C-alpha cells in the first residue's frame, strides 16, 4: 500500500504575511489527513512555514534546489540552506523551470543527486507538452525525463523519491487530463521505474498527478489505482480548496 501524498506548489505566490495567514487557516483543516501533506513555498516563506507547522502533520518543501554545495552561484539556494530553514521536501524539474529557466534533464539529475545527498525528499516533475501528446510522444518524453533524472541514483535512493506526472498542457489551464489518461501515463512511468529499479521499488514509489487538480476533480483522479496523490498549484492557494483535496486522498 502506498500512502498518498498531496503537495501544494505555491509557485511565486504568498508573501510572508500571506503565508502566515494561509498556513494558520490550513492547519486545523488538514489535521485529520490520511495522506502526507506538504506545502512547497517560496524560499522566503520556508523558515516561517516551518515554524508555523512545527509538530503538525504539514511538511514544508522548496520549489528548487542548487546542484552545488555552495559557492559562486548567484541567486541559487543550497540544500543545506533549505534543510536549515526547515524544508524537508523539494520540487525538482517543474515544467515552468524547464520552460522559463533553462532546466534540462541533466540539471534535473544534478539537483536530484544533491537533494538525495542531504536527505531532502525530492518530488521530481515530468510531463509532455501539448504538441508532444498530440504527436503520440507522451511515453517517449516521460521515459526520457525519468531516465535522465535518475541517472546515478541507486535503487535505495530511488525508493524515497516521489514523481509528479504533470502534462504541461494541463498546468494552470483548467484542462485536466482525464482520469484514465493520467492513470495510463502514470502506469507507464511506473513501468519505466520498474525497468530501472525492479518491481519492488516501482510498486512502492509514489507517483502524483499534477495539472489543474482541484476540489471538484480530485475524487475521480484519486480513485485511479496508479495515482498516489497530487501536486497542486492554483488550488493550493486557498485553504478551503486544498483541504478538500487533502481529505479526498486516503
Ligand atoms: P495547477 O499547477 O494545479 O495550477 O495546474 C500544478 C503545478 O504546476 O504543479
């Protein structure tokens, strides 16, 4: 049995004051959750979110991590900084980073290795563009991204990684993949993990769906056998919506 994991991806939203308000509202609402609950917040909110959620069932994550320990990497934030600030999860390779900030499978791999080295729990994002889905390339793209991301990662390390399947055309568009589409591609991703690491790791790995997941469509998605949770963007910015999603994951 895989324990579902619901992670909010706040993206570049919520100042510290807004973070305080949202987390404070969220805490009592998700208290009885049957799944793992994570909020991936902007760097400037990590320490505050960690302090506010101390001793609760909400874990705090970052949205990116540097691939080096320290040094001349202007604008980057190291794994050690994230850990000390109170993060326990980190999103790696989100499609917005790939699209707007030049993230590649190679840099995703380097960041993943860095996260694993420091004990941060990675959420690795993969997913196809609309043209790739329409061109029948979904599986090929997901395979390339998964194989690229996990290069040099041992089976033992891989077992602790969460993958988020996020079809790029479904992110922030209101267009969700159908329950069956999401289930099918996640099943395929699991088969790639099986090729790389064997059945035990593949069966134990948690693979989320992400892309316009919300309070209305969560039940259908979560009813699919391959889907182990969600990476939630827009709907994670409202405590009410996010807590409905959390409650649906059991
Ligand atoms: P969305 O974003 O839920 O707003 O589509 C999901 C994501 O980008 O992680």
